[in-house]
């Protein structure tokens, strides 16, 4: 059975827990990012990590996922979710904050599930987990990860999707 680590100070919603169990994941909850980091140090190797952006007043999900990616390297899918984009603004505008796009382009997270008005947050996260890639998830929900994105970032996103989906390492530009 695969393992899903959910880091959220509000607990794991019943809908998310049921959905993960139905997908054959054992669900491990951490209320605080430091608890999750300690579990990873003790040998926990989850297949999926899901973290709320606003996990705790003194430790946010963005810092947490950077540390998790550094500690686990590859093999673990990491997702963020939030009712805000990280800039304090509700995320019903249909575009992603550059912070989250940067985390994605840097290979730190595999996707971001915003709160979609009228759709349970757990359903949105489960759709993200089930999606073949973040771009197809974004299209389904009308999220525009391409708003105000420069050509190099867009090329990097395409490279990442090809690498994640087909295992082909391409380079469209000089770096």
C-alpha cells in the first residue's frame, strides 16, 4: 500500500481521507510541518505529500515543501493546496500566483490545488492526484498557469511535463 502524508493544521478532511484510501493509500497526518519533517528524518518515505499552504503561523507550506523535496529528492509527488494563492488574495481569479508557478517550474511541487468555488476542496485535490499532469488539471478547472509567464518559463513548464510524463529530458533553451 502506498503512503500519503497530509500536512494540515485542520486535520485530514473525511472526503480526502476516503478518496486516498479508495486509491490504495494509507493516510498519515501531521498537524505541523515540523512533525512531518521529524517523521521523514525517522525514515517515513511517503509516495505523496499534500500540504496546506497555511499550515501554521510560524511555518508555511512553501518552506515545508522545499525542505521535503530537498530531503526526499525524487520519487515522491508533492502537492500544495490552499484557499489563497499565498498573497492573501482569494484564488478564484483563475490564475496562479508566481510563487506556486516557480515552485512547479523548479521541480519542487508536482501541482497546486486551489479552492474552486462550489467544488469540495478534497475533490479538487483528488482530481489533481489523478490527473496525468498539472497542465491538464489546470485546463479542466480553467486555471491559467500561463498568465504573465515569460517564454523561458513556459518552455521550462513544457520540458517538465515531458520529463514527468515520458521520462525524456529535453532542453529548449540555453541554461
